[in-house]
C-alpha cells in the first residue's frame, strides 16, 4: 500500500461522514433515511476518530509537521501502524 491508497481511504471516509451527518437528525429530517439515527451517530463518531488518525498519518508521510488537536487524544500506536502500513 502507498500514500495514494491512504488518500483514497480518507476521501471515501470523508464522503461517508458527510452523508451520515444528516442522518443523525431525529426531528426536522428531510430526505430519504438510509440508517436509523443511533447507528448514524455511532458511525459519525467512529469515522471522526479514524479520520483524525488517517489525516495525522497522511501529513507525516508527506513530511509535514504534526497537527495538534485541542482536547482530543490521538493514539501514537495507531498512527505508527498506519505509517508502517502505507509507507512504501
């Protein structure tokens, strides 16, 4: 795997994140519901955490400085695993 695979993974999760955010609404929801609000809430939360780690690994693979997130814990082990997986 390489950096372009990581970039595609980020793009797909970001698109899914954008679609699921609207599905969390329980009141004033307009459109077609694809999942229930509880499942959408969990998916948004999980994708948010995964995207943080993917963005961090992507920026480090490109040689940029580490990003800092306020009040958010980022696991160093997970970032290092992603860097090992996607560096080639």
